C-alpha cells in the first residue's frame, strides 16, 4: 500500500518555476547595456499555489506563443491601457523588420506573484537574493499591470534600440526582458536603468 501511495504522490510534487521578472522602474547612475541574448527567458509552465488550488491563465500565467495582440489572455488584456497601446504600436512597426514580440509575462494576480516570490526564495536561498528578481505582490508592477516581459532576443534588442520612441523602456540591467511605460522618453531617451529591483525605491515600501 505504501508503495502505491508513493507512486501517486511523486508525480504531483512541487514543480519549481524559473521566475519571470518581478518589478521595475527607472534611474541608476550606470549606463544602459545591450540586452544579453543568453539571459534566461522566463518559462510559461503553470505553477500551483501552495494553498487554494491551481494557478492558471486567470492569474496571469501566459500560454506559449502569446503576443501583445492576444486580448483573450488576461496577462495581456489586464495590462495598463497606455502600456498596451504602446506595445502594440511598437510591435506593428517591428513586424515590418521581421521581429515578433512574444509576451512571457504581463499582468499577474497577487496570488501568482506571491507564488513566484516563494519559488524565488527557495531557488536563491534567501529573501534578500530573491528580491533581486521578484517583487512582493504589494510592490510588483506586474500586479498593477504596469510591466511586461518580452521574449525573444531579437525583440529585446529591437525594443532596446527603438523602444524609447514609444515610451517603452527597460528598467533593470539584470532583466533585459522587463519593460515599462515611460512617456517622458518619447521625445528623448529612457532613464538610466537600475542594476536590479533592490535598487528601485518603489520596492522599498
């Protein structure tokens, strides 16, 4: 009987998930750097909450192949309207150069963000180290719908070079996929990036 129970329980065990990005904002004295194409791209597999059942698309889990034009996907549809408009304008222009914008993460529920934070602590070994990658539900711009993680090194590079014209700016040097709307950048340049979220004053609340 024990052997049978073990055979059933093991496949249902906890699956760790590489965290997308957790936070964002602008302005560090260091100069921006070109996104590293070898940087890890967040996975889109569906994790499970420790309490309360599965986390799914309704919480912001993103199906493979999602783009900025997928209105039926909550992670896209629940983004701030101005951010989404800017993303779609940029994506339409980038498509003329054969560049497609894949969404790896967008809006997230507080429950999903909390899950990602727990996983980051388990993966990195401490709350302090996890904070370099994942924000709390209270501070995450993903939860408020103000941040998007763009997949594909070509898309990240295109946005890095042209995003300011649409008000789309990279925020953290350790997360070249994480973009937020900075409307003041349209007529100039994006603000300098933070090294990581722990340098972002918004994350200190």
